C-alpha cells in the first residue's frame, strides 16, 4: 500500500455526511469505524466524524486500531489517538510555515465536548481532506489547509504518513 492509494480511497468517501460525537455512542463502529470498513452505502447512512474518517484510512492501509486501555476514552476518538500517538512517540508539534508531505495527519487534540479536536490529512499543496462540520452541512470534503474553520494555529500536531498508515 502506498500513500497515493490511501488518498484515492479517501476521495471515494467525499460527500459522506458529517456527524458529531455526542458521548452517547456505545459501539466503536457507530461512528469511529474501528473494526472494519463498511460499504460506502452504509457509511452514507450512518455518517462519519473526523476520527472515523482517519480510522477508515488506517484500516484501508492495513493497520489495526488498538484497544483502549481506558474505558472512559472512546477507542478511535481524538482523545484516544492523542494518547496512542504520544505513547508511540510519533506526535510532532506543527510548524505553521512548514510544508508537509501528502498523507501527513494534521491533529488538534481533544479538549472537551465543545472542542472535540480534529483530524485532517494533507492531500495536496495547501489542501486537506477531512470530515468536518460547516455552517451548511458537514461532510467529507477537500478544503484549504487554512480557512475560516481552521485558522493558521488551529492544528497543533502532525503525524507523518509512515507513522499512522501501514505503507510499503
């Protein structure tokens, strides 16, 4: 598997509707998609959040999602990944002026239910693909890296493609 193949799969998920995590979900596959890749039709019906989108890309690349060691931290969510990426020593502070390679994971950590953090993936020069909510309707889409929803200092961390995807 290479980065371009993973990004092509990501493009297949464009326009799947975004759903917010409410804290009431009990199954890891309700929106986080930790165990398997469902059909596109199932995803269109269920919706997706930013962490679920990232988990699907990981699964597609051949990675597995680890089990959460803390029952209060949902497996596959932004809080979960902050802990996992920190343990794996692959979380790097984002440098705002640096250009990152395609497949780099941009990450804002979980703060609380109002600021649940966010994930996006670099897909081109100043372009990201992510599941996001906007004023109209949320969806998986491609946006500018810096936009009204994500100012320059929005993303705090990055994870390089080889550190979060299973690549050849």
